C-alpha cells in the first residue's frame, strides 16, 4: 500500500502534511544512523501540494532541511535519502530545500534524539546554545557525562572528534573514549 496522501484518502491538508512529515522523519542521519533527521532537528518543514489540481492522485512535496553547520558533508546524502523515500512512496515531485537561516542549534534536537545519542555511546549536548537568544549570566563549561558509565570524571582530548560537530572525550574512571555532541 502506498504512503501517498491523496485528496480522497487524506481528510485535510494538515493530515497530508502530517503523513509526509512522518515519512520524512524515517530518514536517518548517515553519520549517526540511530538518529532520524527529525530527532536531530534538521527537518524543518514539510509541505504537500497537488500540482495537477484538486483531483490529482499523486501529490508533490517540498521538504526543508537545515544543516548542522554550513559545510556538513552529510547533507547531499540526506537530500538523496529524502528524495528516495518520497519517490518510493509515490509522490509525483520531490523538492528538498536546504536553508541556512536560521542557523541550526542543538536546542532543536528532540529529547528522544538526545536519549538515542547516549544509548549509541555519544554524549548528548548539555545546556542550551546562545543561538536561541539566551542572555544573562556567563555560561560555564560543565563536566560531560560518560555515556558508558555515567561518570562526570571526563576530560576533553580534542575539540574536534569524528565530525566537526563532535568533540573527543575520555572517561577518567572507565577509561573509554567517547564523542560528545557539542552545544551549537
């Protein structure tokens, strides 16, 4: 059965867009495959439209995504995966738009995404970014909790880990190295 929301099967435009959002949310980040693009917060908007008019059987979709940073090498793979998911589901046209403004922030990550990161062995970002317009006291760097043993006795080895959005840490207790997803 096709996942396409047709005028006859979707009660409202909102239903069609929710179905399309849910479909886009099945796309995983190629660098951290336990996270969907919705978990990561880079899936920003999904719009469904019917280019052939009200009676059209196959809708079209426009998906808006925001990279974690402007040079993120995973965006081409994500764009291809989103296009593939919608094409396989029977959408007539798929337009994936990459927007840089507003800039992505770790504040957009879902609680579920943070939980999945920790279970995967990557310490999730702690705290909130300044991007959200936070003002007030000066932020202090806090300890990063080890995703293996939960110890706060950790040390940064290098500011850049396996990707630019992660730092490499080591736990002083269990001695395991781990990535920390930086607050951006």
